[in-house]
């Protein structure tokens, strides 16, 4: 997700036309410390939207398998490769070059909009194609399991302390 964009997110979060996954993402991302954790993970090649999906599903008491993450990745791969990542690269390039900041702000808003489209693709895929089961596991354990399924499916790694912090924050978020 684009950094330093909570103001942009705020205007999206009030809409009643947003799907639950997007609303969760906006609210959870805004929690203290979450943005920094997720952006650091993004620097290490993890997809923030996939991690938010793992957490959202855990909050809904759904387990997500590695196979489900493979299917989600297949559904978003072209969008992410041809649209989202080039826009993110443009935003990163403009951060140091756009002294007035107007183009940077526009690129940041465009990146957020493209992330929203990616999440819509994922949400549609989940609704129509994925078979997540209801779990009786504790929310934080379910979050850890879902995150592990994601990194296993993508052959990535997520440091255990980061996963544990996200899981703990999710438990707190769901309980409030």
C-alpha cells in the first residue's frame, strides 16, 4: 500500500459501497504501527493485500490454504505485474524527484486506487471460487496459520516477530 496515505484512505472508508475486505484493510492499516510493519514486509517482496487478506479471513474465522493463495495470486498476477507494480515504481521515483509533490500525490492516489482494484479481484475470487472453512482456532493462531499459508504458497518468508505482531494486533482489533 502507498505510504503516508491515511488521509486518502479516510475518504474511502466512509463509503457504504465498499466490500468488507476493503473496509477491514482501511481500518486495520490505520492502526498504530501496522502501516510500518506492512510496508517493511512489502520491501521484502511480500504483498500487503495478500497479507491483509490472510488477516481479514482470520478475523472472519476462516482458514485459507496455500492452494487458495495460489489461486488468488493467479487471479491478480497480471494486474499486479502490468498495473500496480509500475505505478508503485513511478511513485517511488517521484518521491525524490517531484519537489512540489503534486505528481507524487497523484501517483500515490493512483497506486491506492489500483490496490483497491486488486482487492476487488481478490474479493470476487474469494466469494466465487475459494472454499474457506470456519475455524474454531483462536484469532491470533488462525492469523499465524493464514500468513504461513500465504508465504508458503509464494515461497517467501515473513519474520516470526512480524507475523506474531500482526496476529496480536488482529486479535485486539477484532475484540474491540
